[in-house]
């Protein structure tokens, strides 16, 4: 997590954990104005994972950014949040 303090500027190169959701896009929009952003994406291998990854790819293309992708080792069947928490 990035810690913001008035006396310490953000680094120029930032790795942003990126889901493609509204919060991630807002952070990306803010950070990309003054920083070199690399997206970090985790495919959770759930029912909508392929659609989410396609959206993340599209956003990265629009911003001309690199993406580092990870893929969950486990296909979630139940208690998805616990599995994903352990993998992060």
C-alpha cells in the first residue's frame, strides 16, 4: 500500500494492484498523470474472470501501460474470499 505523507512524495514508478473496477480506474487516472504506472492483475478464475481480464487489457491499452498478470492456482468452488485472501 502506498503511504502518503506531505513531506514524502510518491515514487515516479508505481505498481498498482488493479481489478478494473471503479476504484482501480480512479486511482489509475489520478496516478497516471504524474507517474509511470504498471498494472498488477490477479485473475481469480471465477465465473467472470475472463471478462474482467479482457476489460483490464482494454484499459491498459487505452493508457498504453504494461500489465503484470497472475492467475489463481485454485478454481474457487466455495469460500472464494478466503481462497483469494490466502493467495494475495
